C-alpha cells in the first residue's frame, strides 16, 4: 500500500469514528436534555450552539493547521471533543450540558483540516476520489452512529454518550499512532483571513451565484429544523410520557428515532453511492436539485400526517422519501456551485457553501424548538414551505461553467 493510500485510510477512519461518535448521541440527546428540565426551545438550541461553533471555528482550525501542521491540530481538536463528550455525559444541569455541547462543536470543527490532509497528499487528478472518502465516512457515520445510540439508549440516557466519549478517545489514540504529518509547520501561505460573513458577501456579488448560495443557506436552515425536533415529535406522536417512568419513555423514543435515522442513512447511501451519477447524466444537476427539494418538502408535510395516521411504518416510508430527496440535493448543489465558480476559487467557494450550511444549522434549530412548543407539526410545515421556495430559487438559477484561463 502506498503512503498516499495509507494516509487516506487513516483520515477516513479518523473522520468515520468522529461522525459515529456524533451520530451515537443524536437519538438520546433531546431526552437527556429533557430529563434536566429543558424545554423544546432550549433542547434545539443544543444543535444550534454546536453548529455555531462549527461555523465560527472551522477557519480557526484551518489557519492553525497551515501554521503549525495538520497532525497536531487534528490531535488537539479530537482531545477537546473527547472532553466535551465526557462532560456532556456527566452534566447535572442544562447549563453544563449546553457548555459541553459547545466544547464538542469547537473540537469537531476540524473537518476542513481533514480535507486539507487529503489535498496535501493527493495530486489533482486523484483528489476527487480522496474527498469522496469524506462523503463515505459521513454516510456510514450517520447510519452506524444512530443505530448504536438507539440500542444503547435502552440502558440509560448517559450510556450512549459515554460510548461516544470512549470512541473519541480510541480515535485520539489511533490518530496519535497512525496519522502522519502532511504539511510542515509554517509551510506556504495561511488560510483566508477575512471573516466567513465577509467572504460570503464577496462571493454573493455575482447575482446568479447569489441564487444558489441562497438555496444553500435556506435549505440547510429548513432541513435542520426537522432534524432537531424529529425525536421530540416521535415521542409526542408514538410514545407519549409514562408517569413515573420518564426514562423508559425516553428510551423507547430514542430507539424509534434511531430506526428512522438508519432508514435515512441507508437510503442516502443508495442514492448518493449508486444512483446519483446515472441520474445526473440523464437529467442534469439543476433538475435533480429542483426535484430533490420538492421531494423533501413533500416528505416534511407527510411527517405530521404520519403521526395522525398512527402507524410508525408511515414515518419510515416518509423517511425514505426524505432521504431520496436530500440525496439528490446535496451532491447537485455542490456540483452546481463548483461549476459556477472559477477553477482557481473552487476550494474557497465550497468552503463558503459549508459556512452557509453551518449558519443555516444555527438559525433553523434556534427556531424549531419555539415552533414545536406552539405546535408539534409547525416546524415541519414551515420547513416544507421554505424548501419549496428553494425549489423555486433553484429553478431560476442558470448553470454556467467557468474554466481556468
């Protein structure tokens, strides 16, 4: 095995274990926060705070990795995330829980550094393959993590969180032993020094590109509304609360949430891994983006309808539709953004897209809890309306191709 392949394999497993750890706590974190007295509005702020740290500190870790090397930044950030998981599991108040979640978000804002390692060790003609490993890690992480979390959640709300902390600790140990340095300290220029908001404003000066960036942001905000309240809705619609047995109710709700997320993960892997290439060749990215947005909007409307119909199987079918639509949206919008920017600026543009996505995941969850408190159906209905608007915005975008000169 070549050194390049060894490095890619190590980065893949580093990101994979990081994302499995993140996925493990998804089914149980709403109910753990609920056990500490948090309302739905505060529960969803956990997700907003986590994403805010990602938005603010991804450039910070990137600049440090340019200056001091990739390896120490990856190791330090994983160590911080591990401490955040341990503190999260041991929290005795919602304030402590929230602070520990912020710490975890700060530590796991290292994905850009992992991508930089891949860019360091791969030539341009093989870089797309290397970056594809990150996407594969996301798919597997968001499939395996919730499955493990839902299973362990039956034994207590803190058990999956301690498991995530242990997995992060193992990740730190393996990265310490196996991860090589791919960039010497101080080699080359540092990352862009402007704030993410100023970089977004500069890129959005192109009126056509601004439509696509708008879709990037609004779609992420609306979709994250669903993500943050799905577990709470499942508890409301199919579990309820057992007087004197709140842990038992939360455990059952976390298992059902895990089932729904597993369906999403498997469907997304099938669509993005096996179908998207053929669909793009036949229909083009713009058509897939519009279609995907409409499928997601329909699925969001169907979620509260499935609760009224009563059978949990209806929700699982809705999750297939949701994942199929989102599986079309994610690669299509990234491809269109890449095509709409000059080849020398594609990395910068993709980073801005991720920043907008993170910013959307701050605003969406911050609103979702308040909407859920007013009506459990409302986050899904409002989200569907905004994603339908994204389909309209995507329809107005004119695909263009920029080439280097």
